[in-house]
């Protein structure tokens, strides 16, 4: 069968500034929470590898853009580093950073690759985290000023903007489950950070629209379908609560401009609601996006709790549900995550049926592999497993399109093997392999395959 995609479909990949740029503390850049946490606890990072060890996009940007071109990308997402552009978090702009991002944007455009620019990929400047990060409303002001600066500097050429990547991840990591700085475990504080993040998002959306630059602005959400273990009402309810907490807490404000009533009722019942101020409601309503980025890796398999929660324990999402390992589910043997390709179709269908079919695209989807060097032959990684992974997800995306979803493109995570937070280089995801020592780049077999798919705007199966 031939799978062809609509004309102008976005073929590309995604990355981020903190994971690729390098030059972590030079050329005017100040520390982010990652630089800081690595200094405090290097043992929390896989093999003790911290944010300074990257593919050094800061130096190799031209070579990397040539590789993107070689892979036939027509679009590419990266982010701006707030701590590089505005070293104190607020105030003076670092002109060296402006020159760097101008070069990158101009070169992408010269090569016919549309830049998608994200403003925040988990990399809070330390100076602002020291003021409480997004727990502090003043940081919302700082974020808005930073967003305005980006629009002012680059908005004449950048037409696709995103306010946040996976905003729930710093909330879960930093305030619930201890895998990001500041390593707090406190639901109420987590809810406050989540709420303020969406207020910041809405401020940026408003600021962008006021400019009338003619481009579009969105947000990138990691959507994890929550499938109940059974149709038993208790399992269905558990999956519904997981969905409210992990998907709809960001999806509803982004697409409907307000929070789901049952989420508000649940949090208020347990006294976990963040403090609201007059005007917040109107602001959130102004934050409805033009374009939704969907990151999809794996679903959540949910069951109702089989034991009672100790009523004296602190409130946690797991009061209401637990995850279970569905027998027979397909796993990525090299990363440990479930592979469920149909999830991408389920997300698109839900958006079409329940959310008015918004303009969207797959902004991340990919397969992490440990010790990927073992698959090298004649100097190239033979990653047939990744080809199968991307192809099978694209088939389900294609089905979504055939049923009317407005999915405009597909971005693989990621272009080049990159540094991934606490996991550092544990799981490799790239179309291009990176030798960290020599900085040598080599296109993997999957990259060659994707090059053809993009050229033909489809594939045969
Ligand atoms: C995505 C993030 O969710 O997962 C990326 O947006 C991250 O920043 C990627 O690198 C892979 O994560 P991991 O834990 O498998 O390295």
C-alpha cells in the first residue's frame, strides 16, 4: 500500500537548546537549574554527564543545518535559551546570543527549512528559580518580557512559535516525583507551578497576537492516552482522573481556554487548588492556541487502586489510580517504554471529535535505545527498529488524516543523539549518531530512510 501525505506536510525533527547547544556557561550564558543541579548532585546524572556535554550546536550549527537539509527536512524545531538571551532572566539582552540565533534562523531559512521556535524547554534560568520559579507570579512577568523580546528580535522571520514544551514535565519532575530541580514533592506547589505556567503561556499568546506578525503560536503537550484496565466503572473512573491530571490540565486551557470542571471540583474537594487572582480567567481564555504540538511516546495503562490510601499521607495523583503492566503489551526492549502506535490515532481522533479538530502536528515521537553502538555495522547504526517505529506511527497518523484530522506534520525526536537531562546519553534517539568525544556525526539508517520519505512525501508498504 502507498501512504501519501498532504502537500506541504511538515517533515522534520525536534530538539532543544539546552540539549544541543553546549557552551553551557560561556558566551554570556548564565546557569540554568540544570547547570546548578549538576554542580550540586552530579551523581543524579547518568554516568555523571552534565549539561555542558552536548553536540555543541553553538559551534556546529552550520554543519548541523546542512545535515537537516540532507535529511530533506522542510521544518525543524529548536528552542531559545532564556539564560543565554537574557542572562539575568530579566533586563539586558546578550547581543552575542542575538547574533547566534539570527545566524541559525537565517541559515535554516536559506536552506528552505522553516524554523519552529519554542521558548522554554525545561531550562529555567537559575536566577529566576532562586526567586521561586513559576511558583512566583513575578516570574510570569519575566517570562512575558522574555517572550516579547524573542518576538521583537526574531518575529520578522519566525512564523511558528511555541510557548512551552511539555509544561507538565517540570511540574512532575520538579514538584512531584523528584526528577528535576528543585526536587520538591508537594502537590499543591506543583498545581501552583502548573497554573502559573499556563498564565505565562497565555500572556505570551496575547503578546504575540498584539503584534500581528502574521505567524502562529502554540504549545507543545505530551499527551498520554489513559486506557483503563477494564470497563469496570472503578477502572474507568481511575483512567478519567489520570487523564484529567496529566492531559486535560494543560490540554483544556490550551484548546478551550479554561480548566475541566471536574478537575477543579476534585482539587477543591482536597484543598489543592492554586490561588487565583481577578483577571486570571479572562487571561486563560485568551491563551487558546493557533497550533497544538503533540508529543507522543507511550500511553498510560490505568487501574483503580487495589488498596486504600493512608488518609494521613500527603495528597498525590496516585491516591486515585495506579499503573499496571498490561499483559502482552509491546515494549521497546532497548528503553523499557511501551510501543503502542495506535495511540497517535486515538489522540488525533479525540482532538477531532471532542476539541473541534484543532490545527496540530506531531511535535515529538521517537524511540530511545540504550547502548546503540551495538547496532553499528560498517560505520553506520543499522536502526531498522527505529524505521519500523516511525513507519508504524506514520501509518496511524495517516489513518487519522484520512478521517479528517488536521495534522499538519511529523517531527521525530530527535535530529541528533542528544543530552537528555538526568538520563544524559543513556537513550539515543537521533537520526544522526554522535560520537561525543570526536563530535563526529553519522547519519543512521533511519535517517537515510526518512530522507526518502520526506522526498516522496510518503512511503510504500
Ligand atoms: C521528551 C522530552 O519527552 O523525552 C525530551 O521533550 C527528552 O527533552 C525525551 O530528551 C527523551 O527522554 P529520555 O528520558 O528517554 O532520554
